[in-house]
């Protein structure tokens, strides 16, 4: 069965989704806000994320963009299903363009939830699901724009079409790695031999999952160690630390 992260600030909805999925044998974790969700993804391996859009602080679109722009391939490829009360056509289009595999509106049935999750969990399905959702969203957006040009007015309930700012201005990656000067050589020297070995393996492998396999430990253990190293080196997040290591920008790492 799968490990699923449910992100929703409505406790009743989150509980309903959790119980529904746990009845099918899935392991479910719940986050009530966007930043907590991203922190959990940094620390753990999830097979799917079920994401609300309207939340305090970071909204669901911010979380979706952060996940899909993450430098760690195993994070960027986690399938995301949007579960939201927002039924506006432009929200659907934006969700597809920004990388969600599916868009379900509340209230939704347990059978629909299971069916979409089942498709998302198929081995290797996420890239094709994401591309299909993006193609469909872009085609729908093009139809809207053609109708507006032909009719001379907005076809979306008389409202001005919202700007899709992430299309007009592609987002920067969620976590931009700090430059070499931001990594203190003395702090690197204070790391244990095992911590430096972990960084060397992470630098040499394309994913954290592969690094974990090479070291013979779990992915969650690798992330826990990387978080401790990130704090020691004053790097804000694990993805930034991974990016810096892969750039060869950790002072003294190659020689240690």
C-alpha cells in the first residue's frame, strides 16, 4: 500500500479522507497547512499528495509549485491530486498547468477518490498524468481565449480572465541553493566522518532514494541526517543542501 500525505486545514475533511484511505490499507499523514506539508515532504517519502487549495499562509497552488520545482527528482515526481471546494474553471486550468495530476471538487465520493488515487499510484504514471493534465489545461485555455476573441467578451461568467502569473513569469525553483561562500569550511570540518560520507554519496547519486540504497538505510533516515547536517552548516533546507553538494560547493568535501 501507499504512503499518502493529506494537506487540508479542515479537520473534518482531512479525517474523512484519512479514514477512507486507511480502510484501503494506505498509510496516511495529515498536514493542516502548506509549510508543514513541505517540511513533511522534506523528511519523509510519500507516494502521493492530496492537496487542498484554500489554506492559511501558503495556499495549495504555492505548495504545488514548490513540489514540482523541487530539485530532488523523487519529490518533484510525487503525484498531486487537488481536493478543493473551488470549482472555478480557471482554478482547474491552473491546477493542470502547474502540475496536478487530477482535480477533484468537494464534496467528492470515496469511489472517485480511490479511483484517482489508484491511477496516480501506478508505477511510472506521474509524468504522463502530469503531461496529459497540462495538455488538457492548455487546450481549454486556448478555447477560452479563442471564444473571447470571437465574441469580444469574456466567456467566464462575465468576469475578467485571471492572469496565470506562473505562465507569464515561470517560477524560480522552490529552493535556490546558496553559493559556495555561504558554506562555512570550519562547519564542514566539524561534521562526523559518517556525515561527510553521506554528503559524498548524495553528491554522486541522482536521487536521495538511490543514495539511501547505496548506504543501506531508509530514505527517511537519510533525510533526518541531512536535516541535521543542514542545521550544522546553516543551510535553510535539505533540498538546498542536496543541490549545493551536487554542485561540488561544500568546502573540503572532495578532499575529506
